[in-house]
C-alpha cells in the first residue's frame, strides 16, 4: 500500500488505524479503544491500556533474545572517546539506577529533573524514571540557573540528576554551580541530587543532599518495570525560549510509544538492529523522540553524539560517524548543514569518508531552504527528506514517508501530512484557503497519539495557547501553503508573515531567494516597522568561508534577486553582511531580538542563546548600516 491509500485509510477509520498501530508495542493490558474523547477538546489515547516505556525500549528486546544487540553508542569527538552498551547492559544499568531511586522514595507520578550533557547516562536516567513510572523533565545542560530554577518550581521534582560539567569546543561548562544556584533560587527544593562526576571538572557535593552517581547505586536492588496507564505522563518538556512562567509540554506514555514505533518504521525506514544517528541533544524534543525512545523502542541502535557539526575537529565529523558506525538514516537540523556547507563548500571532507551505508538524510527543527537541500543531495547522493514538527507534537506532522514509499521531493516542502494530521490553511477568520494561498497552518482536532494532551498543571493555558484561535483546530503558530498536490510548505512563524503596504509576504520565501545566491551560506529576513509601508523586510547575510567578494556588491545582487523572483512589492532594499546569526542552543534564529536591535528598541540576550556576543556584533553591524550615507 502506498502513502495515499494509508492516509485515506486513516481518514476513513482513525479508530481502526490507531488500534492496529498499537499492536506493535507491548501492553500489560491492551486498550479497549484508541481515542478517548470524554473530555474534548482535551483528547486522550489508549486511556484504559497499561504499559511501560522502559520495558518497550529495553526489556522486551532482551526477552526476545536480542540482548547482545547494540542499543547505545556514545561517540564523543569532543573528548576523543567511544563507548557502547548492548540492550542487556543498558537494561541492567537502568534497572540498577531505578532501584537506587526507588530506595530513596521515587515512585510512580513523582517528577525528576535531569540536567545532563550528551553522555549515555542521560538516557540511562530518562529510562530509569520511565521504569519506575516517574515523570522526567530534561532541562538542556548549560541552561542558566534562573531558567533551571523556574522549571524546578513548575515540575516540583523529588530528585535532580545532573553531571558535574558539559564540554564545549575550547571550554568546560561547570553544571554543578548552576544546579546549586538554581536550587537556592527556587521555591521548591528537591529531596536529593545525583551527580555524575566527569574528570574534566569534578563537582563539590553538598553533604546530605548530593550523591555521587556510582556510590548512589552501590548495593541497589534492580527495580522491575512499573506499569502505567496509557494517559499517564512519561515526561514534561519545557519549550525552548521559555522565560517567566514556563510552558511544560506533557507527553502521555501509550500514544507516544505507538507513534514513535510507527514513525521509525514508516518515516525513517529503520529496522531492528540498524543504526540511527540523530545529531541533536536530549534537552530538546528531537533528543527525547529520536535519540532515546524511538530507536530503542524499534530495537535499533542509537548514537549519543557529543560534538558539533564543525570544529570537533572539522567539518567532516558527521561523515566519520556515519562511516565508522554504518549509519543507515541520519537526522539533524538544517543549520548544521549550513555550517558544514559554509566551512567546506566543495565537500572535500566528505570525499575522505565512505558513507555508502547511508540511505537517507532527514532535516527538521527549522525551515530547510532549497539551496541547502540541493547541496546535501548533490554531495551525499541520497534523498534529503525535510520534515516538519514541533515540541508539542513529539513527531512529524508532515514528512516524506520513505518507509512506505519515497514521494517526489519538492525542495522547500516537508512533503505531505502524516496519518493523524488533518492539516488546513486558514485565513484570519478560520476559513480554509484555496491551494497555494499563504495562511495560518492549523490541524483539525483531535491531534493523533503521541502529541501533547495538555500543558503541565495548565489546562486553561493549553486551551488559550493552542485551541482558542481557531475553534475545532490546533493552531501551530506557523504560516504556510498547501499546493494542488497536497504538499505543505512552512514559510514562517505566523509572527514572521509581514505586511508590506497591505501585501502579506513571507520572510521565509525571501530567505529562500537569498540562500540561492552562490556566496550566501546562511541568512535571515526580518520585518521591520516602517512609517510609510507598515513593515519592510531587512536581510542579514552570512557569506561562505573564504569568500573574497565585496560585501556591498553581494548585497546589491541579493536585492536584485529578491526583486526579480518575488517582485518590487517585497520592498526588499536593506541588508547587511554579518559573520554569524544569533541562535538558540537548538539552532533556531533569534529573529525577535534581532528585530528589536534593528528598530532601536531595548533588548536583552535570552537565556537560550548559544553565544550572547553575537548580539553585540549584530548591533554594531546595524549601527554601521544606519551611519552609512544613502
């Protein structure tokens, strides 16, 4: 059966579709039905089933005779180390940590905050919580103490599990002082902390509260799996960029396991025993879904990668990992490929490695511009699959389901909606728009299994943030189009659709044009307030490494390109060349802060920024632009 038949089959019988999908995971008690609509619009899935996420990720593979298969590979170019765990070894380590946590009173429904770098122990901690039915909340390692503190106050954890440090290129980031400061700042105090000591920066432990990772587990009885209800939370994940009152996305256990197993098979085309490499972080949703739970539930091998796309040690590090571990599918963010393309535009590092094991490259996390996709396809010689989803959904809303069939690729489109997602393009009044018309991207309720049922302790906030804008729909906050073939294009966040003299224009469409310029490695377009036109676009251009072109000449060419391909209506006349774009640690460009800088308004560096110094560079570039004679 092809994609169309499967998608239409879901539409015709969603209950039957999701009950059949649920057969792929292990249940202690099978659910009697898929959808629970008793509290609509707060929908649930598999509410009367019972299962355990750790059992499905580890124990069932051991019980099936696959205990010697590799489960986790740790590849750390940043420390020059490699390690691996089989499913049996991972199960035993998880059971032992779970037993130690249980002995300190952690049980079903309790929360545990995890603050770790990209080490196997991060996955061990997540799975140990899942084993007990405890709810983990992973906070990106290196988030500042105030950000950690508000998450502690919101989740009210019984315990906090952290490492002594994380390691970045050229520097060691001490985590423990931030943990201590966060606990001091927070209203809620965890009962105890477990600290993984790393030799690069050992931490000072607080007597009576802090326990060293290995000593904490000495003599602990391995814990069995605690079965939980299908709607019991597996984890809380706070959306990146949160300030003030955090927004905690809740992930229910049963539907998440079903959705992940379905996607590993049908979207990523991964079979048990194959190697899946996701270059992300456990602090983000991609790390939860496709470093920890998805590959392991499928019985595949997952790679925990501690490094960067460039600089650890060079722009060939991904290709070395793919060759060394015989990776079948690779998943990362477009920003990583733009960094590689900028450092190595002719892919000379790629030529040094045999990546013949690789079948597909998947991109997500932000818009994948056609130029980056075409560069990757040309050099990797595999299909490059853009797909689109959110922290809230936990898995792809739209994708090219290569495990079912490889659909024709349209660069700039994440292809088509997946079963479970009835995607519509709506106008401001909530009416569906015709093909190829820019509007708000919304999903008809109910959302499928694996998506958020609500926000942690904030039902009304969930309703107002996602459901009230378009009654009967989930508002994604993104703007886009659907063409006559049903292909979706995500053009910008709704906030990034700008109104130029009454014309609604997509900054994403302008970025596509700018990225096609041969000297432009990366770019961003912002809508800037204008007294005459309401808003006008402004571009920021990062050039390829080694480019010797005159900046003013490149800018003139880029302005002409936008005029040629979008038209004078875009009013694109302002751009500047910058060395770097400010981004969150998950790779999203901080357009809002950049806009405040350009407009001369007050701004401050958000806690999620990767390198605050970049904002000062942007400010200087903008000041230089203002002082330039016309």
